[in-house]
C-alpha cells in the first residue's frame, strides 16, 4: 500500500489579493454612482412638496379668490422627508405666490449641486437652479 498524501486546500495570498483588488475597483465605481442616484431620487421630495403646496393654494384660491399666506396654509418648514426647506412668498394683492424648496445641508442633500433650489409659482412656472445660479429646470423637474 502506498501512503496517502494530504492535499492542502486553501487560498493563496495572491488569490486573496486579487479578490481584494476586484472588490476595491467595484466599490470605487459603484459608490459614486449610487450617491448620484440617491441625490437624484431625493429631488422628488422637493417636487412633491411644491406640487402639494400648489394644490393647496388652488383650493384656497377657489374658496377665497386670493392665494393664502404661510399662516393660512399652515405650511411646514420642511418637505415631507426633510431633504428640502420650504418657503412661500405671497404677493401683496394675494393674486400671486412663489413657492421655493431649497436643499438642506442637514441631510446632505445640499451636495446635489445640480438642483439646489426649486421654485413654482401661481402660473405653474417651474424653475430649478444649480449651486452657481444657472437654470437647470429641464434636468431637475423631470
């Protein structure tokens, strides 16, 4: 009878390092893409808040023949998920308003430099600007 040889099973250092390099490269590519996607998805919080505010203003206007003030609407200071600060500017005659949603730094949404601020007025004019003040309405109001 021949003696049995024990086969050593395991992972070599080269195999382990190769696997670590592959994981590091994937992480370097995927994490930034995921971050950009997350910021883009959070923009929906601003859009939903402004559209809801517009609907409330339209209901108020239908009953009172003028747009509401912040106090009359009971406007929250933040969007529902808290990614944007909300502001409502009403005209002196009550026949116009400008609703604004600005990315808040408390949640990291201010890192979204492409769509820092959204606005919506009584004529359904939708505008969005980047961190430098350039118009990004077509990109942001999708």
